C-alpha cells in the first residue's frame, strides 16, 4: 500500500482514533454474529447442513456484512441487480473491501486463497463470514472444493463468488483470469454473473484511478493492523458497482463452452467495464 501524503483526498482523512473505534465496533459485531450463528448450529445444522448454510447466509451473514459496510462508512451504489439464487458472481480483485462489498450486495459464499486464512483476526473473520479457502496449488484439493461448492449451490440455493485473478491487483490494471474455478459453470446448472466496481469518492471528494493504490494491502510493507488503522480513516467511501450482462447456463450449454471459454468471456465483459475511464 502506498501512503499518498500529497493526494487530493489525504486531507479528508480523520485521525487514527476513527479506525480504532471502527475496528473495536467490528469486533463487537463479530461477537454478536457468532452468538446467532452458534444458535443456528445447535438448532438447525444437526438436522440439515444445507438448510443451515442457506439460513445462516441469508439471515445472518448477509445482513451482518451490510452492517460491517455501514460501520466502515462504505456507500455502495449498484447499477443493475444480482439474482439471489444459484449465481456464480465473478469480479476483479482489489483487496479486503471488495470481498465485503460482494457479501453485502448478495447473500453468497466467497471462494478465496488459503493464504488469507493465516492473517490474524482477518482469517477468522472471513471464515465466519462464509469464505471458503482454496489451495490453488493442489489440483486434487481444488477439484474436491469445486465439487463441494457445486453441490452446495444445488442444495442450499445461494450464490457463490470468487476473484479469478488469483491475486490482488494494483487498482489500475486487471490481471488475466485463471479458469479453474469456472469449472463450476460446466454443469450447466448456474449462471455466471460478472460485476465491475470502482471506488469513486472519499467524503464526496472524487478519486482518480491512480488513487486506487491507497486501498491496497502490501504484506511486505505493513502489518494488517497498521493497514486497517490507516485505511479506515475516511468518513464515507463511495463505491460504484456495475452488474454486467450475465452468461446464462443455456448459453453455456448450447454453445458447448468449456471453463476456459466462460473465463475468457467473463474477463472480457469485466475488463471492458473496468477500462471505461469516462462513464464511471
């Protein structure tokens, strides 16, 4: 992450006390969520794993994520609509805020890199939120995870989301999509829903594309605590999100598209929206 002391919005940021207050509030919010999830585990999970996942995602994780977004002062403006059932949500990746954004936009489970699980507190928080951690370097593990998630989509009828770049981008350029997780779409049971987003303002002060690096976490330069206490000093952060034209299951089946084909088409739609420097 680059500290922009001369940026147009640096003067808009508040003191670190605001970040500390928000982090403490999030910890309290996590504890409240854990209580309700624990009750569901006791009363529902023993009878139906899939019903537990659905109820927990719809009625605890999704509103809980919206609460986190509100606590952090994130104001999401969405253009379009994400269907609530059995959609594969795909987005470019920019850091922690996009993962929270996706879970606030739609009741879903997020597939993420296993390394994130090792980050203190953040790993626990993301597991609680319903993130599923994958080891992309282990083909057998990945195949099993894809099979499990496909079954979960069918049985629990919620959405799943992932970031196919496989790494956090620099906010200015998108990476090439990896096609492995698009195998979820090869069963022809689910639609692929691409979305694109951009942070457009802090405290109503417009942000440029170059300012996007402010939101990035560099593990070599900062601890997660230093990153968060620096990051959450805005009063409000405006994020514009575009729900793009979906790739529907019938289209995939009728054209005989492989996961590589679906990956290329999804990447093309997101990249076109992401590179649009005029209409954002």
